[in-house]
C-alpha cells in the first residue's frame, strides 16, 4: 500500500524517532502495511510508556491485532487493564471489545458477566453495545428478544459500520429462522 509505505518512511525520519508517540505511529504504519506482528511489537513498546497520550488507543489497537493474529487470550489479557480503568469511556470500550472476543470464542456466559449496562455506554458506542446485546440474547436462545434488537439495528443504521449493519441483518435472519419462520428469515437478508 503506497500510503502505508509513505507513513512508515515518514515515521522512520530521524526527527520522528524522538517525537511523542513514535512507537504508536510506527505501529499504525506497520499495521497499514499488513505487518501485524511487527505492529504488535511497536504498540507494546508504546505501552511501556504509561504516561503516553496514545496509551489507551495503543492497547486497543494491539488487542485487535492480536485477535487478528489468532491470539484471542493475549488480546483479552491486553484489554483487562483498560477494562479496569477509572475513565468510563475507556473502560466501557475495552469491556465491549472483551465481549466481542468472548462471543467469538463461544464463551457467552463470560461475555454476559462483563457486558456493560446500557446506562454506562457512551452514545458513540451504543450501536456496538446494542449489537453485542442482541448477539448475547441470540446465544442465550432468547430469540424473540434478539430478533427485536437486531430488527431495530437494521431499521436504524446510523452510527454503525457497514459490516456491523450486515451482521445485524444476518443476526435478524438467524433469530427469525430459530423462531421457525424461514421465509421471513430469507426476506431479512
């Protein structure tokens, strides 16, 4: 990728090596080039500086990369300190990411235990939290409630990524199918 290469070249300049967040930006550039393992190392170096402005974002990004590298337990371990943060925005975002990973690992009970209450979730994270709640309900076989939540997400796409919107549509179809309505499930897609 041309932009990733340019970013890596820029971060490699001598003036950048002493700039705050050097390892964070180098990690971002490496991740952009698909060099995920190297990016994880750079984010780890950034995390050694606990006073770094980029500390929370470095930890979140490192966790995402570890998950992408099929290291979910390491990803979860990296999120735990953030989940315990006194900053509610950081704590909630980390807990939502933990829930997402635990759902992927089919550890729904653990995911339910750490799922933040809706009242705790900042507005910008609400669509993500609502999606995860619907997924939890589906895994808990509360298919009617799950279908309702997924339907709401499908009818209100604002604040959702295209991937999450499509995942909500699939969740709705799965919920309807489990309710014994394959025709409506098919229509939902």
